[in-house]
């Protein structure tokens, strides 16, 4: 993981992302922001991994980076609504427990969604996505430069989840466990980030 990045996502940027994203991508953005799951963990998630009664999501060891099972809570109303929406098929029936949560129309695991992500990021920053005529997955040079300037990676959603937890006073040991970090040293950077933000606010006013 890139644990040196300091890219934060403001509430306004988050709102704009959700407004322009396609429905399936919007559900993934909300899940990433509200659980801190890695991309691979999300794509491997099955409905049987969700405990609707007690409200945790169980990440099975075979799907996590550490190979250890961990749980994350369904802590927001919007996340619960998204998961309930994803559970319904085209006829309004609940999908079976073995069904993949983030799947395509055929029920197969979601593949690459980079094009949808890049499109949403550009639109959220008022940039019209333009693709090379011979390769619809490759941006034109100008759009590629705009995307680099915006500098928003999918993994930043996981970082944002952790940063928000620390800012709300959640103990670092608990944040470590929720993220599945092997060492609390990795998690401590989010506490430093909180301190940096506090210093900026005290010195320069709200940022």
C-alpha cells in the first residue's frame, strides 16, 4: 500500500463524485469510504459475509492481504441502504448468500472499473473526459494531464476512511484492526495527519 500519500477528500469533492458516478460505482465509492476495505476485499465480498442482524461485514482470511479474517461495521445508514439495494436482483428478489456483492449484470465478479472511476473523477472536477479514438480506455494527453493534476487515487478512499476515524477520536489500535494493518506503525501516520491538520487550522484558520 502507498502509505506516504496525504491526499484528503473534502465533503464537497465527495458529494460531486457521488453525483456524477454511475450507480454501481457510486455504491462502491460509498462502501470504500464507509468501510476502508481494499479493492480486492470489496470485489471478493459475498452477501453471506454480511451479518444483517449484528451489522458487521466479515472479511474472510482468503480475501484479505494479511490472510486473516477481520470484521468491519456497517456504521452508516447510507452504507446499509447501498448493501440492501445491491442485494436485490432485477425482479426485486434477494440474491443468494453465495452471490458476489459487487457483480456485473450476469452476476459475475466485477472486473476492472478504472475507466468508470477516471470518468467520474474528471467529471467531478468539471473536466470533460475525452478518450483516444483508437483506444477508449486511454485518455487524450490533455485529459490525462488533468487527471494527474487532480491526483485522486481509488486507494485514497481507504485512507480517507482511516483519517476520519482518527479525527473522530477512534483509538489507533482499533483503526489498525479495522484496516487490517499488520503493525500499528502503519496506522500512526493517520494520527500525524490529524496533528498536521490541527496545526494548520490553529495557524491559518479553518482549511
